[in-house]
C-alpha cells in the first residue's frame, strides 16, 4: 500500500503534525479538531514517501495544502413586526423571533461553517424600505465563518419594545440588492459557489402593487439562477394564524432549490429544531466539492498525471468517469483548473467534521480501484 499523509510510526512515511506547520496558514479551530476546509499543517519538505513499486525512494512526493472552493452566502433576514410584535396572537416572539434568531446565531458561530462566507441584510430597512439601495451595503458584509459579528448585528436590530418593530415585507428590494452583491462577488471569485438565502414569514407587502406581486421576486431569482442558487426558509404562523408562506415555494423553485423550507411554529423548541434542520440542509447541499489546484511547491511541476489526493490522510483514487466509489477527477481532463470530488466522496466530505485535504505532486496518479 502506498504511504499517505498521516501518522507513521516507522518514520518512512509522510508525517503531518499540527505543531510543525510551515504553510503560512493558521490552524482553524485546532483545539476542537474541527477543520473543515483547509489542510493547514504540511511540512515544507516532507520526508521520503513510498509510492510506485513500494520501495523506499521510488517516488518523492511534494505536498501542498489546498482547500475546497469557498461558498459565499447572502442572507436576507425578515425583521418585520409579524416576527414578534404581538399586535396579533400569532405574531408571537416566543414561537417565531426568539427561536429563529437563536438557530441563526448558532449557524453563523458554528465551527462546522468553516469554508463558508456570508453576508446579512435585515429587511425591511428603517428608511426607504422598498428601494434596493437601502440594502447596499448589507448590515454585515461578506465575512468568513464562524464569526460573532452576525450575533452582534442581530442583537443590535432586536426590538426592545413593540414600537421598535419595523413594518412591511419588501422582499423584491432586498432580493435584488443581495443578488447584485453576490453577482459582484462571483466576478471576483469565479470558481466559488454563490447562494442566496431568504428568511421570511410572509408574502411581499408594503410597497407598490408591482413590487408586492410575488412574481416580481420569482422573476428576479430566476434571472440569476444560472449563477446563484436561491433557498427560502418560510417561518409559518403559529396555529390560529393565517397561512402566509405557501407562496414562497415559487421563489425557491425559480431559484433552483425546488421548494421552500417551511418552519412550523407550534412550540419554541419545534421552531428552533425545524429552523436548524433547514439551515443544516442548505449547508450540506452547497458544501463545495471542488478543490482549486494551487501552485505546486518549490521544485515541483504540475503534471496532471502525477497528482494525488488524500482526505484526512486516506488516499483517494482517480477515476475520470466517477463510476468507482471513493474517487476524484479533473473538471477538464485536457486543461484542468480544479479537482472535483466524485459524488460519493463529496457526500462523505459533507458529513465529516474534518476536511483535511492534501495534494501530492510528482508521483504517478493512483487510479481508483473497485
């Protein structure tokens, strides 16, 4: 068996130790062991590896850390009075605002969100709520996760009394602004996944008839669908309140995610659990499985047939068809710019708390084996 990056008691293999990092990248959440997107600790000049025919010095692999392509998420978060003003029995903060906020804060602070960047816009805006420019820049600009700044921003906008709640649901304006921001990010990060997440408890309202027609928002996300995937989380009214979220399915469908996640609000625990499940489902579905090919280490040359991949120290074989389980392939075999994890490999990465990724340069590519 070829030696791979990992612990090796014989001293003949490649040893990766968090205390000897020389890549220039700092460990992320090293104390918890939850590294999601970057292989952080790779010796600059690794020891001899045994590849090829299995004899020492048969092949000397140069290693470099790499990362999954980042995911950029633009959140539009409904802070209108229907989320908790209590002007009506079903506008209950205990069943809506408080558990939704708690789950949202947890997502932005979760170590499992490493590798994601996110922005956050609250709507309606305090002034000119129906104008897209009121949401540019967002309340929290694009920020690497995990981060406390999102919780701080949510705390700052949380009403202290019923008079502080804002009115209206200008869905089109905040959608338009957030999509434009994501398009600008996409131009700067063309290999990265970009996602729009709309969190709302009701249909568009409070602007003119044209903007309040949900079809206007549907058309907006449909026009961006080729570049930006849209998800919708609809926060249902508690029992006794009117249905104000069913039509949100149309926005999700137009944006490429088929249907909205509808959060039932029968109890605070039920709301928190359902919202958390929706966020986690979104995160899992957009976790990137594309590895940017970095510059090879000094002394190494990029040769497509002399590249290998290990994930968490385990070798991943090459299969251009992805027919063999546990494999990878190039995005374009003739002129590769990234490495794509095949679907089952991607699924394993999505469900794993650790995402230690290493590219090995200079040794013949290991084929995947059934």
